[in-house]
C-alpha cells in the first residue's frame, strides 16, 4: 500500500492486512516500538481543521514508531496570509518529507495533495467524504468484541448529510460484507447519490429493530452554514437513549466523537456497558500505527 486516500480505493485484502497489522501491534507493541521501525522518517501533519483524536493518535503513533513529526495547522501557516492549499502543498513538497497526513474541510484535498506531493499521502478526514482511519478503528473495535463483519447489521443515525464518517462507514462495512442502513431526519438526508443506495429508515424505532450495532453521528454544526435544523425535533425523535437500546436488544453503540451529549446520545451513555466509544478512540492509535507502517514499509 503506497497511500491511503479513501476507503473506496482499497481492496478487501488490503483492509484485512491493515486490520491484522493493527491487532498484531496491539499484542506486541513493547517489542516493536523498541525497534523504532520509522526511525529517520519525517512525517508532516497538515491539519487544517480541528481534531483531538485523529491528530493525537497519529502523532503518538509516529513518535512511538520512531519518526520525526512536523506540524502545520491552519492558524500557524501562511494559509492565514492567503496562500492557497495548492501552493502550500507545493511549498511543503520541497522539503524532505516521507509522508503527509492531511485533514481538511474540502472533499478532494487528499487527492489534490496526492497529485502534488511526491511522498505518500494519508487521509485524516476530508470534507463530507472520507475518514478512512476512523472506519478502520470502528471495524477493529467490533471485531475485538467478537462481531463478525459479514453477519453484521449496522445502522448509522443522525447527520448523514454532513458527516465524513457516514460515507466511509458505508463503503468500508459494505466492502467487508456487512449490511448497512442509515436513519436520518429529512434535514440530514444525504445529497450524495452513492449514499442513497442504502436502506434508509425514517423512524428510529425501525432502525433499532433492524440493527445489531448503532453508530450515532455528531451533528456537524460547523458545516450547517446557516442551514436551520430543528434541534427539538432531533432530540425528540433521533436521540439514542439507554431505554431504546435495551428495548430493541441493540448489542453495541458506536460514535466517532466528539459527542454532543444529550443531543445525539443520552447523557451517561458514553460510559455505559453497551458503548464502545472509548474502544474506538483507543483503537484509533493501533490502526493509525498500522497505516503508517503499511504505507512507509517499516519492517516489524
Ligand atoms: N472522530 C474524529 O475524527 O475525531 P477528531 O475530530 O477529534 O479527530
């Protein structure tokens, strides 16, 4: 694997390989990190949107594997002076960089970066389109709990229109033969035709009846751009509660985070037995370390 731009470009065997490496790293890390397999590599984190989980876990994974990490954010770059992303990438491409990890608000920024940079590009979340390492982490989390992906029925609930996690989840779980559905109010229905291929539930009760696993999505307030939503309607009809999960025998709850507590899910659910939210965060580290090793070829 020489880059990770989006999930739809990966073969099933590559997904299996990334997941196997993630589990191997988790089981053998003290031995592997002593070898510093990415020693001498310069990895640039270009995060042009805020992030806690993805940025921290990529940075920790780079450091633990022995790489040098260079940060560029929107605020401390010349983008604030009007330099375009294209020219920023050309500038950064002049330096001896071994990999670029990019997060940006535009759908095609990772593809643009790949067309400009000579080094491998890794997508850390772009636009409303792609968040491949989140999907890898979610798959690892479910497999770890004994879920067989080819028997899984998963329903994504909430702001499907503005989420980058929703299309990534759809692509990756479908690739691994899970049955995927979506459940969204009319104001969060997807515009993307690809997303309209999936079974869609208008009622949360029907979604809960269908699903073994519910993935609640964050309401992407920063992408609503003045578009009015009815928050009371959302909370009354789409908020996931402990009582509902129990009533319908849902096995697990996922949420990519950050959570708007008491809006997308009932307060307290994050730490409940059914929630795998902290496992998703933890496994983000292992899958990102796996992606780095697969892309940069560090022997373990
Ligand atoms: N899930 C996710 O991408 O979280 P961050 O924005 O905190 O990285």
